[in-house]
């Protein structure tokens, strides 16, 4: 169980990015987090991962407080962040370089095969397309066999078809070990395709506005009328979160959705 208890974060410059976040994420659950830009989504993930210390509150994973990064918690960023001077294989193996060689190789091969990059193990990052590079980033996050996988807008820099493909692929990867996943996205559809529950965040300071549990069968179908209903509901929540903060302005220009 991943518990986020009374979490607040004030940055050194005095900016209050998060206030009073309480969340319990069940083992194996896929939790989506949506919210406008600047509402503290990345801050929340960084605090949960132990990369950033909270100002108040705490993060508890299976009974132990998280105070620093650990193998148990994997992280996927918006950009692949591969090291250009290392092969794909070496990038994926980097986080488990403390393991014995045989174990390290076996795990790296497995992770590369799972993301469909076994043929590119010896390639350089610059030789990969955006989607393939993000698959490598997924392999790097999974090779440590994390029980929690945190994803910060992992597909938002990709074109729509690649994004759909990787969303499906993420569910396949999840099905092997069923890690708890916390997925930050500003794409409501992506949240609905993947998540068991969707948290809508409110800006200024970042707070939880609503937690929705869409009762949609899996696999989720974007064209299902129920899916559309949920999309509109969440869009309404997001607009409300924005309006409360910026009265009179339009939350999301139609083109942004
Ligand atoms: P999101 O990921 O939802 O776009 P962030 O968590 O990146 O939001 O940022 C939340 C707020 O905190 C923003 O107003 C941002 O400008 C501010 N912020 C983020 N990182 C820092 C930092 N290191 N120092 C000061 N303010 C920051
Ligand atoms: Mg962010």
C-alpha cells in the first residue's frame, strides 16, 4: 500500500506547490492524476519518489516512510532521459549495475524483450525514434522490478498513434508484475484508458478536487458512449478546478482537448 498523508510542499522561493494531499493507492492499482499545468503534479510525483522532501506530511510505502529514491519505486519522465554515450542495453542496465553480472544481463534482456527492443540492445539512443526511446525509458524503470511505477506525462511528447500504441503497451507491461502505477497526464482520454481511479487536481496551491472511479469495462474503448460520458464529466471537473482559480476565463480552449 502506498499512502500519501497530509502532504504539503513549499519551495525555497516561498511558492506553495501542494497543500494537504491525502491519497491511498492500493497495490496493483493504476491511479491517474489530471490537472492543468502548474497545479503541482510533477511536484507530487517527485515527493512520492523521494527525490524531493515534503514540507509537511509523509509518503509511506508498505509501512516504511519514503525519504529518498529507491529501487522499489521506478520513475518515467516526459522525456526519455537516456544517456547518449551509453548503448540502449547499458542505459537500461544502469540502475541495476550493483547486481551480479549474470542477474543484471538476464534482467536487462527480459526488460528489453518486454518493451520490444531486443533487436536494438546495442543501438545508441540517437538511433531510436521518440516512441522507441520512451520504450527504453520504460525498460529502464522496470528493470529494477519496482512495486511502484511513477509516470510523469510519459507519452505527451509523442504523436497520437505512437501514444495510443504505448498506452496499450503500458497495460501489457503492467500485467506481468502488476506494479502500483501513478500516472500523471494532462490527457483525460489517456487517464480514462488506463486508470482504475482518476484524481483531478486543483491549482493554487495544488490540491485534490475529486477522485473518480470510472465504472468502465476493460479493455477501455474510446468510442464507447460511457467512455464519452466519463470524459465529459472529468472535463467538467477540470474546468471547475480552473474556474474557481481564474473566474471569467475559459479553462481549456477546445483545441487543447
Ligand atoms: P505541474 O507538473 O502540474 O505542471 P509542477 O509540480 O511542475 O506542476 O509545479 C507546480 C508549481 O510549483 C508551479 O507553479 C511551478 O512553477 C512551481 N515550481 C516547480 N518546481 C519549482 C522549484 N524547484 N522551485 C520553485 N517553484 C517550483
Ligand atoms: Mg509537470
